[in-house]
C-alpha cells in the first residue's frame, strides 16, 4: 500500500499537527499512549503497529487500548499490523467501521472469525495487503500466514467491489482460490504477488482475469520474465510493473522490449541476483540509449543488485541524463520497500 508512514524519530514536532500516518514501534500499547497520541498528533488518520511482545496484549490492556483509539481517533482509516496475534487483528479490524487501507504483515494464522471481521469491513476498503512469511522454529519451517482455509469466508462477506489495491505477497494459495479472488474484484487495478507467483496456473489466472490491471508487482517471483509473457501479451492496460530479476544484459533488454507499451518498468533484485555471471553491464545501458523508442518511459533497476552489475558511474549518469532530456527517467534505486503507487507515470 502507498501509505506515507512516519517513524517517531523522524517526526518534526513543529509539524505534528500535519502528521496523518504514524509508524509506532516498541511503544506501550495502552490508554496512556493513546492519550499522548491525541495530544501530540491530533490529526492522525492512520497507524502502523508493530513489534508487540506476546505479553503486551492481555485482555484488559487490549480492550482498553482499542476502546481508547475508538474514543479519541474515531476517524482512523488506515491500519498496518505487523507480527500481531489473531486476537489483536480481529479486535482492531472490528473496532472501526471506515477502514480504507488495511495491511497485515507476518501475523499469526488467522481464525475464521477474523476473516469474517475482514469481510464485514470489505465494502469500505480500497486497499488490502496480506503479507506472509515462513519462520523457522525448532529446526522446522512452519507457515505463519496463509489464506486458503478461510478465504471463501472473506470473499463471501459483503463484497469487495470497491477494492482497487490488493497485495498477496509471499502467500501460497491454490490456483482456484486465486482465480476466485480476481473474478470477485471488478475494481482491482493494482496487484502484488511478489515472492509467490510460481506456477503456470498463476500466470494463466493473471493473464485471463487481470486485463484491467494498471499495476503489477512480481518482484522475486519464481517465474522468469519470459515465462510471464502471457501476462505481457494479454494485460495491455498495464502502466507499471515490477518484474523479477533479469539475467544478463540480453534478458533484461528482452523484457524491457516486451513491456515497451508500459510507462514504467522496475527490475527487482536481491541476494539471488548477486552472482556476477548473471550480472548486468554497461552494454545494457548503451543498448537502452540506442533503443530508447522501444523501451518503457521510465526504467528502474534495483540498487541491491549492485553485486551482480558492472555499471560504471559514467554510463549510469549518461543514461540518466539521456532519459531525462527526453522527458523520461532512468535510475538505480533500493527497491526493498517498493510498492505500486497511486500516482502513475506520465506517458511517452
């Protein structure tokens, strides 16, 4: 989700009346904290709550904290919960009726009741982000967050007709479940399936039911850019995509040409990109300048890929200047927290 959260350490106290979204980490979740928030940030509309210790959410403190939020911030519309219990998710989601954006990161496996609460809030939602992971415990990997069990309950709530942004990152599900989700989201324009897209069926579902998408996030997914070709061929409304890392200059150039009808393409990276034999070189940058009319208007390459790239500073600067002179953009950036933005790039 494109929510401009602020860390407490970064807040200019002279501008606190203008703060709308706050990232709260390692703070006491109780009524006194809510009173402090009300005094310091009276215009607050969104919260990110993370790093709660397991002993933090006793029944009394949890109820007091949520009731205080409802009393002093009744107009909260954006909420991000990280590493929370099923109880915390259910009670916070149920406590407010006007959520516009919800983000759940690495939570416990949610109960049927919590999915029902999510479904009840669905009519007002514009953006929903479910971000999962796996965790290692006692030498064994276990699922922390998955959706297949109760996704039907969620889908059969009061409808998701208003949802425009959906993230199902690092969450495995059956192809039939994924298809039902896309079929039931007529307004969906931005989809995030990073780390997860791994089967021909997933690709087929997006190609068949994602034709209205404007943005697609597939960073670090387990399909090559070439294997994603059905999506590029069918989803011709796409304006911005984040694609898996491309291997070698030729592979990167091929995917950029496949996506030439788009306005912006980002090539993601990560640790698995660092082997130099898969790296990108100055030859790619020279090819981009030579073939400018055949590639997207904006090109971003993940700065975390630098161990697998041999770009010279001279070529990077020259390419950036070349694109800028023609109204485009080229840059090397850290994409570790990149999400699809509501603000789409200009056309060529």
